[in-house]
C-alpha cells in the first residue's frame, strides 16, 4: 500500500472518530422530539403484534427499514431515547464513509477526504443523525442510489463530456442503483424527485451532444432518446386525468402546520444555505460549481443537478418548504465544496513537493494538516462539537428539542389519577406519563378532519395518540367545566403559534388557568386549573 493510501486511511479514521463522538455521545439527553415517537410506537407495535401501529391504533407503515432497525435496537438495548436514536447515528456515520467513496470515485481521494471531513463536522448532519426519524437512513440510501445509478449509466466516466454518444451501460451497477432508489422511495417519497433531476441531466447532456457530433449520432445518443422519452412521459402525465390530478394534488398540497411563516418563505432553503453555520462551505460550493461547469466534469454536473432540482422544486413549485426535505441531497454540497479546497491544496503540494519529500510526508498528510488547522475555526465545527454536551431543550443542529421529560416529571409527581391531561403534543405526554385525554393542537385536528379519523363514538381523535380533539374554545370550556382538576402541558412554540393554538384559546388559557411551571430553557409550560397542588404541603 502506498504512503498516500495509508495517509488517506489514517485521515479517514481520525475523521470517523470525531464523527462517532458528535453522533453517538449523550444520545439520550434530549427528550423525544415531536415526530420521533411515531417510529417508536410503530416499532414497538411491529415487535408486539406484527403491525406498525401508533398508540391510536392507526397504522404507520412509513419507512419500514427504519422500523425494523429500531426493533433490532430495542431487542438489544430496550426502549429509550438513546436506543431509538442509535440507528440514525449509525446511518449518519455510514453516510460519511459513503461520501468518501463517492468523492474518491468521481473525483479523487483528496476530494473524498475533504468532503468526508466537511460532512462529519456539519451541524445539520450531526443533528439529523441524533434524531429517530427516517432522514439519516434516507440520505444514506439515496446517496448510494445516486452513485450506483451513475456508475451503471455512465460506466464511471471521469472523462468530462467526451463520450457523449456512447450507449455503454454497466447493468449490475444500474440494477443496484434502481434497487436502492426503490428502497429510498419506501423510506421517503421525495426519492421520486430523482426522476426530475435525471430528466434535466439528460436534457443538458442532449444539448451538449448536439454541439459535439453529427445530426445522426445525436439522434442515436442515449441522452437524446431518453430525453425525448422523458418529455413524452411528462406530456402523458399532463394529459392522463388520473396522473394529472395526482400531480396537481402533490404540487398544491399543504398541511395545516405548513401555514407557519417559515414554511411559506420561498427563499427559506437559500437562506438556510447562506446562514452562518454553513460559512465558508457555501462559498466554496459556489466556487466548486464554477469548477464543474468550467471543466465540464460529468459526474460533478450529475451531482449538481441532483441538488439544484429539488431545491428549485421545493422553493418555487411545491407549496411549503422544509430544510430537511433536501437533506437527502445535502452531501452534494460537501462534494462541490471540496473541489476548490482540493485544488488549492494540490497547488500547495506541488509548490512544496521537494520539502515534503525531504521530510517523507505524504501529500494527503499535508492536506489533512492544512484542513485540520482551518476546519476548527469555522462556525459549523464549533457548534457541532458542542451538540453532544447540550442540555435538553436546545437546538441540536437540525431541530429544537422541547423539555418534555422535565414537564411530565413535574406533573407526574403532583397529578391525581383522575386529573385530566391536555397537551399540544399528546403523543409525547402519552409516552412519558402513560396516558393522555385531549389534544389541543389544531394541526392534528385538521388532519383528523381531512382523513375523517374518529373513535367508536364518532368523535374526532388525534391520528397519533388517539386523544380526543378539542375543536374550538367552547369544547375546551366544556372539558374544564366537567372536570374539577386537570393539567395542560404545552410546548411554547406551538402554544404561542396561532397555526397550532388559536389566539382566543391561548388567551383563555392564560386568563383562566394557573401557570405552575416552566422548564429551565423555557421550551415548555405547565398550566393547572382548580384544585390545590397535592404536594403544596411539602413544598
């Protein structure tokens, strides 16, 4: 093994050690985030009755591979916050290895190493690797699918745009890519956007082919023929009623929670890429885009379009935006950002080649020393290394945690078995306290109305927990009038946002109930009505 190869493996190993620390350490400190418990309940139910059921009894078949991985984790470690997040940490770790392999095969080993270092240190990557959701798994599957599909379609060409008329395919790689795309789709439906990205790639390649070969060769090119097939499929989709109606629904769909201002901001994803935590990765990425286009780097163009097309679709076509919806193509950012860094480092190596040979230093060692000196100075790295030590109720790089454990512990020590429990996130209360009575979340109520989710008595119930829906202020007043004692546990974000809790309900609660507790980081509040505190005599 060459000195350069050994140095590359050492650098990758050190990078992975850091990645293990920020992804696996203190996984159980934060309370369960809003959507994590969907998979927790589904996995427990799958192990118990063979079906992925929520606490409400409704099926939750989403991302079956994550559900099965959770079942394996629970079988070994039991059910907890840390064991629930462990699979995502593993998937996030493996994605770093995957981006190294992709960078090495599409560019060179130095690009792969730099991209892996960037990815290991990115707060957004660290945050989703510490959450029990499907995103880390989806990213890993999609990154591998994108890679193998290209390897099969282009036979791993690094030759720019020269082989534009070749029909050479590597069928085993192409088949693996298609299988991984299918698994990606079963994990998250956004994998279907690969079709749009690939269609744009075919169109660009068809245009480039037209500038480089005769009319006959252009017509026989795989890019031209497949581009025409893609356009025909699009026209058919716009004409066939069933498909046309589905596309219109997908483009216009907007859940109740997406009415919040941030989800309506068409520049949200662009602002996310330009925020402080991405500096200077974002600037380097723009330079990397210029390099790809200037050098006519074919795998670079393919990767770029897999990032750009989803960003444009979510920003200007679909009706709501979330940063995590482009997480599966997020590694492309690091691959592109690695290109200019690798170029500068290569020029420095060439400049000081004699000195490196004199001290018997491998090129990759010099590269790593330079990057290691610079990366810790970036805002993203400084925040990423803090994430495992954060207390509950703080931002983990991807999501804000709420202090549900602290709030439910407070109520647990004081509640009477007959007290009524109401919450803005009833599934969280149900997990930590073992029961929940009423839902005070109009986003959940809108879903129940849309899907006609009711109990045996015909009352609307929360899809996730099965708690009765309080549909307006009058229903809340009825509950308070019929029950002498009770508790309202609210996360302050939803409670103070009219999309989730209408302003009249918020005002009524603050006027008519007693706020008895607020968590240390002020993410949660507990309200109580009537009745004395059972522990007041001992406090």
